[in-house]
C-alpha cells in the first residue's frame, strides 16, 4: 500500500463500528456467516467477530494483518480475508452482507453485475447493512468516478427486499484525510424477501 493509504488505515483501525451494524446486532439475530465488502481496517468486521459471527472480509488492499492483530484466537479462527476487486469476487452463500461506504467506489460499468452477485449470495430472509452516497454529497460535484444514487434509484435496487431501516443522513464533517466535506448518505438495513413458487 502507498504511504497515504497506510496512514488512512492506521487512522481508522480503532474506529467504532458503523451505527447500522450496532442496530443490526440489537436485533439479536443468531450469528451466522457474513461478508464485509470494502472492510478497510475492520471496524465492522471486528464488531461482528466479537459477536460470534464468521466473517469473510474483502478489500482491494491487503489489510488482513491490521485486522488480525486486533483479534483474539477464537475471533481469528472465524475470520477470513480476501484481497480482490468487487468485480472479481466469488461470494459464498451467507446470512449477512455489509457494505458501508464501499459500493459507491465500484467501477460504474461493473456495478450491475456486482449487485447481482451480492444479492444472489444472500439466502432468503437474510440481511444487508449498507451505506450509499446520495447526490447532495460534496463529492457528487467533484468525483466523477464515484457512484451517487437518488432515493428512487436506491429503493429500486432494494425492490426485492423489505426495508427495515432506511434513513437519510446529512451532515458536515472532517474525514480521516483531514478534508472537510458535506456528507449525504443513505443508511440501510434490508431483509431479502421469500419468494413462493406459484402452482
């Protein structure tokens, strides 16, 4: 990793888990298998492992050692890491997929295939925890390679899901790099619907 990326991961490795992960854990769902897409330094991965989930964490950078050094033996045994781009991944069947702030950075031309891969990996009645960037975000004016979606576009993606939590967050904040920006984010927990065969 380049120095600026190493600095970013070192800054964020002690960050608290995202609020949607804490909300999800409050549902008291029986622990199962989870995937954390764009896991970074592991803020959500670690919280899930500490709550007895088995987690496959995926990131385009090799952050395995940063995460593993924060785990005890049992947590480490339940942790797997894969370094790859989202367009290259082959996801197993899982009970939970987490993608906080990661999918907007997918390559636009691969997004539909990535989304199909993700939804197919989820068993029925299983859950997502997501954060998507909305078009009022500061970066929408300056970052052409990032995916920004309207509320209608996000809800269309989740047409086959029950939206358990769907909230819009808008705030000014300083990010890990020191940049000040206006955040506009959709915070989502969604459950895959069961489809019954028609006779």
